[in-house]
């Protein structure tokens, strides 16, 4: 199964938020999965700003902290 991103992830996150399932500290796993996909594409394209945003999202998940909303927005909207 392919990781979801974009609209599908936002709909899933809104549903989870309504159900109270989103944790307050760690980055959302769907955002991290999308960050890995975007990181690969950004590397291919030489998009340094996106590369750094992806790294921050991935690092936040590894450290158990919250990723910046601007970074998550860039990752989730990258392929639009």
C-alpha cells in the first residue's frame, strides 16, 4: 500500500482529531511518510528548501517532538 499524502492525509488527520487520536508531541506518521517521498523528489530536483523542510519533519518524528506547521504544510502540499 502506498503512503497517502495531500488531501487524503488532511482528511484522515481531521477525522482522527475529531476522534481524539492525534498525540500532542510526535509528528504525524503520515506526514513523515510523505516527507520521505518529498525528500526523494526534492533531491532529484535540487529543491534545497524542501529538502531542509523534509529533514526537519523527519527529525521531529525521530526525536518525538512536533514538526513545524510550515514544514508539514510544505511536505503535504509539495506535489500539488
